[in-house]
C-alpha cells in the first residue's frame, strides 16, 4: 500500500517544511523526554524533574506533533487553504522557546523563569488554536473529524490558561485559601490536556486514518459505538475536569464512566478496522495494532479505580500501573504509527507526485527502511511490556530501567528512520526544514534568484 487516497486534496497543503519542522522538533522533545525519564530512574535529574519529563513528552512531543499534523491535514482533509502560514511558523517558535525555558526552569528549580516562558507557551498554543479555528471556520458542514478537532482546540485553549496559572502559582499565592486548591487545578489541567486535547485529537484522526488506510468503512456495531464516543467523550472530559476542579466526586465519577466507555468504543472500532483491513500490512498498522489493545486494557484496568476515587491524585491518568498503557501504548503508538505515513506522505507528494507516469518513482511506503521499522517496533513493544509489568506487578526497579532503556533505543531507531527519509528523499535538507530561511547552507529559491537578478540591474 503506498498510493495516495483519492479523497484528500493534496494541492491544499502548506509548504512541506511547515509540518515537517513540527515533526522533527517533536522528535527532539521525545528524545529529551526519554532521556530525562532515564535520568529520573537513577535519581540523576535535579529540581522538578518529573514535571520536566511530563512536559517534554506531552507538551513537547505529542502536542507539537499534533500542531504539525493539524496544520498539514486540516487543509488536506477539508479542502481548505490554511489561514496563515506565518502563524503556523510563529506558533512553533513560541512553543519551542517557551517549553525549553520552562523545562530548564523546572530542572534548575528556578521557578521565576516559569512565568515568562510559560507565557510564551501560552501564546504559541493560542496562536495555533486561532490559526486552525480560522481555517475551519470556512467549512460549511463539519464531519466527525472536524468536529473532534474543533473540540480539541477548545480543550487546548482552556488547558494552557490553567497551565499558565499553575506556573504563576509557583511564585504567587494564587491557590492558597481559595475556592479550589492547587492540587485540584493540577488534576483539571492534566485531564484537559491528556483526555481533552490529546485523546480528542487522536480519536478524531482515527475516524479518518482508521478507515482510509485499512480501506474499510464503519458498519454494524461501529455505528452504535461511534455516538458513545462522539457524545460521551467530550461530555465525560468536561465533567471529569469539573469534578476534579471542585472536588465533586459524583460529577467526576459520571465523567470518568463516559471517558472509559468512549475509550472502549474507540479501541473496539480500531480493532475491527484492522481485522477487516483490505490492504497490505505496514508499520502504521503494526503500531495501531498495539494502540487498540493498549487503549482497551487501559480502560478496563482503570475502571475500578476511577469509579471508586476519580478525583484522587494517584488516579489522574488512570489506575496505578496503567499510565504507560495510555501514554505510550495507546497515544504514543498512534502518533508513531501515523508519523510512519505522514512524513513519507508529505515528502512523496512534493518530491515524486509530479513524476508519476513520466518515470519510475517509489511508493510512499518505500521511503523508509523496513528493517529499522521492525527493530523499533520490537524495542518499543518490549520496553512497553517491561514498563507496564514493573509498574503493575511492582517488580524491581531494574525491570523498569530495562524497559526505559529499550524504549529509548526504540525512539532512537525510529527517529533515525524518519531522519533518513528526510535526508534521502526530501528536496530540502534537515537544516533547511528546521531553520527555513535562516539556514546558511540553503540554496536560493527560484523566486529569490529572480529578485536578486532584478536588484542587480
């Protein structure tokens, strides 16, 4: 399978450097997050290392990747023109500078830095929200994916405000003696981030990707499961977040039940799409095949803890022992699998699509190295199993360390594979993608050559 599906408008996409820049930067944050996680395992990270680890992975890797993916595929899927390419570039600069400074402040214990750098992150994410919302505003009738993306944008806007207030709260008494405690605000922030912004985006994308790249359609029980997720998930996220904010256990319990039901519905739908798949198996499908049972297992393991104590800080992302199933097993493997198609897809369209019928060109799935794909899948799955087993069965810390090392190596192999795709097939170098016009080694574009020639006359 390597052809471009006919239902997308590839002529509507932004320049390839815009989304690829997000993906490459996201890979850098992923590697940084994994390394900080290893440092935490051996007690080698000072300051607020756990918060730095979480922000590198969620705000850095997953959210930056989501920003790049929406910037690329909202125009492609919806047949629209991106509202502003300049804002798409600006959002990344603001988030990167803000997050790097924020994480540095956490590690060094310099909480005063968190306010200005947190403000930059807030500005960056709101720039992203505004740009995509303005793009989607021209849609006449929203489909299921577009509705999910709009909801996710709302969650992004809310969670970043709470995140900034939490950053201010490190040095200002915002949550002392007030109506809500800092612990409650942290729980609400985490809920809106992971289950609101991230999972809502993932679910919305899977309605497109899960059918498009298996060449199947929703039918039978899928038609009953979809409204369980489409209505239940956003309502559940709002109720769970609100219940955690004001410590209303019953409200949070209702929200938790809805979020869990939605996760079971999406996991089942994805598993059915993979079972009925009509195309050849690819690394994308392999990673989705991990994500589906990972999401189902997380929901089943988490259900007793959430229904018993949904507001407990220990249960923010699920039951003890289930967090890695959600963050790495479900969300992580969906993101990794999607990148195995998105990165080659973007490069293929810009490098080879115009050559079809004129000369022999590779297919999309020919651009990456199959052996590296198999290697990183084996490493990541084995590492995930070790991490989940160590956490769930309370095994010695050595097992968790081994799992972390395996995941780290898997991330390095995955990143190497993606960078090789860019290096060998992209019309632009990695430096050009990252730095754009600031790359000192880049070649001038034809427009710049014309401009230079006119100015010399």
